[in-house]
C-alpha cells in the first residue's frame, strides 16, 4: 500500500473591475499573482499561533517592476483599502480532484474626486497580524491602469489553498 501524498501549492488570481461615476464597468482584468516568501511565513505563523489575526487590506501601486518571492512591499504604493472576505468555498482541484479551499478577498478603492491621474501597475494583499507591521502576502504587476479621480476600483483576489 502506498502512502497518500498530497501536493497543493498556494495560488491566486486578481480580478480588477474599474467603474465610472455611474457604476458602469469601464475595464475588467484578471491577472495571476506571486505569493511572497514573507506571505508564506505569515500564513505559517497564523496557523501555528505565533501571531494573531489582525487587519486585512489590499494595496495598489505604480511600479511595473517584476514581482519576486523576496518582495516585502509594493515598489511604489499609492492607495490602500480594508478588505473583506465575501466567500470561502471548497472546490475540487482540476488536476487531482482533491478538495481545495477558495477564498475571495475583496476591497474597493472609491473614486477620489479631482486630482492627478494615478498610473496603477501593481497590487498586493497586506496582512497585518495584531501588534505587528504589515506583511505583503502576494504581489502582482499588470499593464498600466490610468485611474482618474472619478473612477472606482474593485479588486477581488481568488486565493486558493
């Protein structure tokens, strides 16, 4: 009899929806992301009770610098919003058929009114355990999105465990 061996990695896909003042969708994108080493570490610390859960946020920035596992912050942070987890579901893995947990992490960056146009090219989930500094769980870069003051962004990460 062979031993059961399960091999599942962390994964995530970012969905970006840009809406105008009337709520109409101006643009939609989906981009795969990279889980940082610091992000993997903070998950292990949360699971083992080394740190306690705290704040969950999504941040956006203006650098198109390629994401690496060593990233500990966005290269050019521009905005951040508190995130919520609107869904947590179990789904079979497409390759093995074994169950995977799919969590949606979502934040909305409201229209800012006037001001300069922000050129957004990066995003990440920030996990801030209680009494700790924020940890960049993941980072993704994408072709520029020009966010004028009248545009709202909703970022939804599908995080797969």
